[in-house]
């Protein structure tokens, strides 16, 4: 997934999982009371390592929109377009980016170091609020401008310099979302298929595990999957379940929670869903059988708003084991860089946190 927008919140997916908060009376086995509270990320997450990188760039009180290409290099929207080569600790301006577009940037995506897409609003809105400017590099230095007049793009993903997908709104109806595709670098966009959501939602998702396997979710009740790079899409939502799907962990495995807040997973592309443990879990990344997530609701009677626990799985997300509660942490924008590697930005501290499967 390559969350590149205001995500994420990457994004993500609320799943329910059961975790016991019983205190372990055996002091010799090293297990801590799961309902006690830490004020920092633990450094002993089973099977996973974490890294804390304070950023030299002040993003203010907003979640930065960023896209990492790997564990070190990435781009983000700041006062202008900025770049890091060390995981987010040090950021520098992309000097070639046109200053006239810096103040109006909204969303971005990066295919590689030389191929970037930045969507910024044009002012004044002479032709309505949907007029935008899509800018992209051609050789890593020069930028060319594409004016998009028919759609208000809200979330974008490009697989290469020409082909991409987006969630967007039509110029005549800013409350009805469309799933769009471009094959000419963003000059023109056409609906892939009409959506019929109950209402427009702000948490759009475009997640890609590789060039072929993708998931598109309108943030509420409609989720589509593709296994052929976007040539065809299948609706995995069902009237009875209507899962809020935010994460796919393989060719046919997905996690979701129903409108009744029941966590479920499917291994047959949505034909049937199976309950997993009750609770509330955000699945962040799954690498094979190894999963990593955040538990936002536990059975701990002392859990306060804003407290959460980290969770790991060794059976593909069927069951989860969690850490103690954690406080004083503000998860903001996040991204699954690849299966088994996840990054998030703590808005309060101005710190990037990386989590990777050992």
C-alpha cells in the first residue's frame, strides 16, 4: 500500500481482536502486566524491531503527507516538496520544484526518485473548485504541468509515469465519489466503475502490495480488489457484512470490520468472512504469517482515551498477542513501505517511528 495521502491515518483498518488483561502472577517468566501503562514504545516487541527518528523539519500541527520508496529515501509535502535519504531524520527541499505551486499542494505520490506526482489547487478558481494542477518530473529536474478540470482528486496512486488510479469527485457533484483511472500521466481521468456508497467518506484507501495486487476502498461500505494491476476489479463487499476493509495481506486474504464492529478476515477474496478475536485492532502490515498492528480498544478497565497497545501475530493474523498499554503517542500519517516494514509520524513529538520484521 502505498498510502500517499492524508491517511492515514494509512489506513487503515479497524479490526476487533481479543486480548486478555489478566496480570501474570509468575514474576519469573518475564511477562509484564498487560494493563500497566508505558509512556514510550517498548523495545522488546516480539519478532519486530523499532526505530525512533526525530525529524529536523517542523511540519507544524499537521500530519505530513509523505511517500517512502524504501527504508531510507522518501518525499513529503512541507512548505514545499522535501526529500529525505535517512528515514525522515533530515529533510531537504527539492530545489527543482516550482515555488509557485508550493503553497497549494494537497496530495502526492512517488513512483521512484525521478517520477513524482504532486496535486495542487490552482487559484483563483476561475473554472470551479475542481480545477487542479498535476505536476510531475520527467527527468528528475524538470517539471511539466497538467491541468485537470473535470475531477477533484482526493487520493492518488501511480504504478509508473503514465498509469495511475485515484479517488475523486466530479465537478458537478462534490459529494459523490468516483474511482478513476489515467493512462496518460494524469492528463485525463475516467471512472473505472460507478460506486454506490451510502455517503461520501473522507478515509479513501488505495493500497497496493505489488504491481498486480491492489485494493480500493471508499472508506465506508464499498471495497474493490484487483489481481491484474487494475485491469479488472471485484467488489468484495457483501450486503450482509459490508466490511470496512482497510488491509489486504495477500492474494486473497483481507482484514475488515463490519458495521457492527465485528472483526473478520477472508481468505477467499470476500466470498466468506470468519470472525477473529473481538477487540479493536488496526492491522498495519503482514509479511507472510507475521503481522503487526495497533489495539485501540482492549478489555483493560483502566484504559484511557488515546492509550493503545501494539500487537503481533505469527499465524497470518488469525490470533494476536499484544504489549502493555502505551500512552503519550499520537499516530499520524503512516505508510506500509513494503510487507513487514511500516512507518508513522508522531505529530506531537515530530518523530518518525519505523517498525520492521526481524
